[in-house]
C-alpha cells in the first residue's frame, strides 16, 4: 500500500474545449495510457521535464505510476 506522502489527496479541475479534450484523448489512446488523469499527469511531468524536472513513466503502466514528480517531498 502507498504511504501517506504518495497518496493523491488533492483534486485539480480544469476546463477544456472539445478539441483540447480530443487531443488529450487521442494522445492518451496512442500511448495506451490507463486513464485521462494519468495522461494529464504525464503531460505535466513532460512539461516539468522541459524545465529540468523528472523521468517518464512507461506506456502501459498503471495509473499509479504516473506521478508529476519523482520525489513526493519535492516542492519546488
């Protein structure tokens, strides 16, 4: 079982246009992501990676493998 630091306790809601949602879904299905949430977390990770953070989860991994930061205590 995941420890308390790695549990997802915060909800982030975003509004998307139909075209934005279609783009996320197409990308998700192409990469065989397990959920929209996992896809959005992976997109966040990739954006943060462009700024010098993180490593990528593997396609086909369970949703729990798609976190935004490698270190849950990292708060920068």
